């Protein structure tokens, strides 16, 4: 436990939160992990979280409300030291930021708010508010957003939250399947590419989690952790929480460079070109060489422990709060 300085109260505005409920995605999982890490090491920080979707998770020292509860929103912002809009490019969240501006509260944006995809909506939001710091999902986005929105580089920082290392552990034994997971209805996940790879490798068993049917986050952890190999076929990802979770479980991966969190080549898996033949070759190389695969199992876990250490993430968030507040 690390406690520094006076108590701080942070109001979080976010589209969704947590690992259960109606909406579970990377930004919501990342926010849940952030609060878990921060409360572990900085219990003097309290959070009031306002979301679009109801929250069924709980984090000690944190309270959860609907973003549509305007009276409660204003009341909590009045008591806050910092207001942080984590995600939610919508009117309700913009209204929350405007309340913070009217009360002269420091405002943090991101890292799951701006990514240049909805440029016009982002531009409209930024034109109507003031903010003290913008967080981005990866360092590359810092340059892109600074240029597109004409933001001072000094007001932008990269901030990445990793997986819950207690939930994602390396299992003693693995199963005989190659894992693909995601929402197959989202074109960016490119499940057809994965199925084309599987067609070329009929001698191996493939498990497609999320193919035409959603899966419960907590229920899938054991199954995902026991995969022999993970293939990530998304067209691109600004971060890649699913990728990091599989690494934390010691599952080697075949991935390509447009997934930002793609790991380290021949340490966490193989990073290759996104072609059918290149994926097929990489899968065979890993699965036909047991010593290589075992080395990657250890390497993947160590990579996440080193680069996404919960204490380091909590410290960085504390420093951000200190800087703006």
C-alpha cells in the first residue's frame, strides 16, 4: 500500500465499466482494472463513476451511478478534485465535462475517448470544453491526435492499463485447441480471415469464442487461458486488451503489427504479416516446436508482468492526478 498526500476524490465519466453486465469491452475492463490497481496502492483516492450502462461489479471505495442522473452528477462533481472522462463520445458525457468546467474543476480526457475514428464528433466535443490533459490508448495516437485536433503535445500523455494478473494466470496444463476470440459481428475483428487460416490447418482444432454468440467474460477465462495458441486477426487495434490477457495467461500468439499491443517477436509469440500463408507458417512453427512454445509461455507472462505492472500503472495515475490537480 502506498498513500501520499491528501485524500482525492475523482469523478469518472465512462460509457461502461467492468467485467459483467450488459456491455463488456476493452475500455470497460481497462477502467475496472485501473480502479482495482489504484485502490490497492492508493486507498486515499475515492471514485464516483457515472456510466451509460448499469454497473454490476463493485470496487471497494467506489460508487456507481447512471450518467442520466443529472442531480447526482452535479453534486458529485461539486465535491470532486478531478473529473475524468474515460470514454463516451455522447451528449451526456459532454454535459458532465461542461459542469466540471463551470465549477473550475481539472478535467482529464481519455484514453478511450478520442481515437480519430469519429473525427467530426471529437471535434465538436473539443470545441465546447476545456481540459487539462488528454490520455491516449497508445503513444502513436498522441502524435495523430495532436496533429488532427491541434492540441499542444504537452497536454497529451499515453496511458495504458493492463490485465488483472490475478484473474489471468498461467495454467498448469493446456488444451489441444487454437483460440480466436472476439465479437464476430464486428468487421474489424475479421473472423473470416481466422476461418480461412483454420481451413488450411485441418489437422488442428480451432475454438472460435464469440462466433455468432456472445460469451460471458468470467466464464471464458479458464477456457481462454488453457488454449495452446492464440491468433489475433483484427484489422487493427489501438491497444488490444484481449491480446494482453492471453499473454498474461502464458498463451503464445500469432499476431500482426497493426495490433498495437502485439508483444515481442519470438518472446511472446510470432509477429508476422497478415496473410493466410504467413499465419499458417507461424502457427506450425510454434506448435511443432514444443521447446519454443514453452519458452513463449514463460515469455508472454513475464512480458505483461514487466510492462503492465499494476503498481506502475497506479503510480502513473497518481502522478497524472497530481499534475492536473
